[in-house]
């Protein structure tokens, strides 16, 4: 039977720690760390994420600002806004919520953010730093997964780690972080031949492919640690992960639920990055 890795509780504990650090930052420097979130258009899921990010900032004493641009803004308008935020010493972290509406070059926009303020760590400089192990910021979701493993006492060193999904935001940086912790890492994707032969070898399996309930009990090893990064919305509006939670529960040794597993950790890591950005900019 699996132990449930309670991301909500672990996240709440880390947020308390961040709140204390923010408090001492304020007493030392007379101002709070600040994050500016830019959202373009009306994507409903993005609206929810941005609202949650602003709420989490307020909870720990980070000042946040949300700048909304209409979906029909042009790219130059967004690039000049980023330039202005880069030059504003009152802004420590900048986050442009993705996806951007059609017609925007996401890579160009993300790379326009000053790497010292790129709290998502999506820009080329930060990605290169992550890969070489010389980093200030880690991308929030993979960093959240590593923190969950650490705080649950799950050792990565020497383990067979299998990541299913190769996105720039999760799969690829996840593989790099597991490798930094001396895991033996396999990255699987939609073109992988005989996927179960890989997932069945995993001591630690990270599912980040975006297909509800895809990882079934017959695809995992006895005693596997299952980290579910999937957030899929069912027709009734409730959320479900990429792992068949009920089916895998008896066979796994530890599992993250959805919701309440990796999700809360992502925003927590954003708070941590914003505080770090502010400290680096003093
Ligand atoms: N859209 C979905 N997840 C993310 C994220 O972590 N950062 C940004 N900027 N956009 C997102």
C-alpha cells in the first residue's frame, strides 16, 4: 500500500518558511520582494493560475502585480512592456503566463526577460545553467517534485528514474534535476517503443504526459514511487492526474495525489524563486 505524498501539507510548511524569510528580508532591506505577472488574453485556465499566484504571493508577504494585455495586442507591445519591467528596480521577478495567444513567438518573449528576473527559469540562459548545474533558479514544477522527494525522505541516488513526457517546462528539466541527484534517468515520450518495458523498471516514475489515468498498475514495478504531474480536467470539472491512482495504490510504495500533490508545490517554488531573485538583486 502506498504512502500518500501530501503536497498540500509540504507546500504549506515551505510557505511558512518562505514567509519568515520574506519577513527578515523586509526588516533588513525595508521593502518586500516583488513579482509582476503578465497575462495576454482571456484563457480561462491561465486566469485561474494567475489569480492563485497572486494570492500565494500575498500569503507570504511578496508584493505582486498582474498586468493584463488584450489578446489582440501585438508582440512589440509585450516586448516593450518586458523591457520596461527589466529596467524597473522595483520589480524583482517577471513571469509571462503561457500559453500566449496565436501569433506570439513564445521563445522570443520569454528570452526577452532579464535572466536575473526570469523566475520561471524558462529563458535560454537559465535553461543552460540548469543543464550545467550552475543555476540560481530552477523551473517551478520539477523543483517542486525534487522538494517533495527530499521532504518525504526518498533518495534519488542510484535509483532508476523514468520520466514520461519531454516538454521544455517539465520533462526535460525534470530529467536534468534527477540526474543532478545521481539518479539513472530515462526519458520516454509518445514515440517510445514499448513504453511499459521502461516504466516497469522505474524505482521513481514521473508522469508528465497529460493523458488522464494513463499509467496503470501493470505498467509499474512493485514498490515504485509515483509522481503524478498531470492535471487533467474531467467532463464533470474535477481534476485527475496521469496515473490511475486507485489502480496503482496497492502496488506503489508512495504516490502523489491529484489534486494536492505536485500542483501546490509549483506555486510554492515560484515564491522561492522570487525571494531568491530579490536577494540576488540587492
Ligand atoms: N502555464 C502553465 N504553467 C506555467 C508556468 O509554470 N509558467 C508560466 N509562465 N506559464 C505557465
